[in-house]
C-alpha cells in the first residue's frame, strides 16, 4: 500500500529515535512542535525499556523454524534488506 503504510525498522528507531519520529510525523502530515520534540527527546534518552536488558527469543521454543516464520514475509524482508 504505497503512500498508505510507513514501514519502520525497529533497529533504526533505537539508533536514531527522533529521526524516525520526525519521519512518522511527516508521513501523517502533523507538525512536531518544540514542546513535543523536547519531551520525546527526553524520553528517548531515558530508555527505561532497556533497563532490564535485551529480550532474546528462540523461535524453536514455539515449535517453529526460522524458515517457517520468514517464508510468508520473504518479499518484505528482501525489499527492506532485513536479512
């Protein structure tokens, strides 16, 4: 759905959260005011979601293989270089 869906790579968000937030705001046509920008920058610096470590999952714990999970999304993965 070109122009209707904005794809955001989670890793990109963690590398440069404000660039992604600004991209989202542009995509939906909303201005990012200074107060909101400042609050979001402060929140991004705090990163409480990382306070307890990084979550790692093993797909085999769910009785699946990586190939089974990736198969339906093959074109999407290739399109965005998400190998």
